[in-house]
């Protein structure tokens, strides 16, 4: 495991995400993830499993100073009377006094970015999070957030996988010194069955999932979120730091991008995406 440096933050390059995981799954899998070596855990208010993650980490005896915890504020809480209160609720559920990274989950179409940034900075100033960032912002929104924020923005968490060209966003992030955190890295399972990725996996004696995750973290400034409810897959997903993809294989995977590659774009939440 190595860290990605982003505007003063040291973020583990591989995280364990709990999107669409039940409380039972979280409490069963997280101790195994800790034993395997995961220390970066990513959740969100809307996932409904912050409390399960908090319980799992506490019951497993995780040391707080060894963890990197990320959660995200849901759009319904982008108001003065709800934002800080919702963060307090998240901290209570996670059983911590402070998270390591707090993100705005989606830009949405109801609250101006400037107001979102102000609310985010206020909870940072109150000591509720060590670092702040955003999620699902396009380049213009990301640059506006960076310009308006008194505290450094350390990441933009976005959909990123071989079928979606995010090169312009990645370049803008690097220029600004922030990391891009990749979710949906397996493209809803498409990576696992892709023949190009399968051939590369055979070349390295790895699985397609390992190739997909390695492709992500091998890019400068990219953090990958892995996810599984299968205990047997936890160690597999973590075992991506004992090899490196050759340049020709990185390029072959990048060439899989296509115009209709985006999978996640909910109306009312998603911005106008960059072309």
C-alpha cells in the first residue's frame, strides 16, 4: 500500500467502500478487510450504513490513528440548519470525534456550489473533519470549489473505470494538486468479463479485478475504492501492490473508453458532464 499526496493530505491509494452493503455485510466484511490490511474506509450518509461501519471498526479493535475515514454529506442536508447537524450525526454513527475526509456527495441542482463550499468549510473550521473534498463535480464546479474554499480541496470522487474517459478531469485535478478518487472501478462488473483485461490478467498471473484496480492506482494522483461482500475477494482486491502494469497494457486498458461509457448520472443530482 502507498499513499497519494493531495494538497497536504496523505490518503491511502486503495480504499474499501461500503456502497450498497447491508449492515450485516459491513459488520461481517470489515474485520476481514482490517486483517487484510485495509485502513481507508469510505461511506456516506445516504448509504445508511455509517453506524454499521462504526460498530464493525470498534468491535474489531481498529486503532483510530491508523484509519482514514471518509463520509459524504447528502444533498438534502445542504442547508444552514441541517449541514453541521448531519455531520454530527455521522460522527456519532461512526463513533469518532472527527473524520479524515468529508465530501459533498453530489452537486445537485438546488443549492449553489458557493453555498455548499461555505457549509463545508464551516464544519472543517469546527474540527469535525481533517480534510474536505467533493464528489461528482465537473471540471468547472471543481475549479469553482477550489477557488472559493478557504481550506484545500483534496479530492474529487467520481466514476472512473476503463470505459469512461476522465482524462480531462484527471489533468485538471493534477494541475490543482488534488487527487481523483475512483468509484465504480469495476464498471458494474464489466471489467471482470472484458477479454482485453482478461488477457492482460493472464499475462501477469492476476485476476481481472486486480488488473482493473492496479490500472487505477498506477495513474498519478488516483485513489481507487474497492468493494466486495465476499470475504474470499477481500485479500484478492488488496493484492495489487506487488506488480506494475507495463505502459502498453495501461494504454490498452485506456483504449477501452467509449462515448457511452458513463454508468451513473442521476437526474437532479448530476452536473452537465465534461465531454
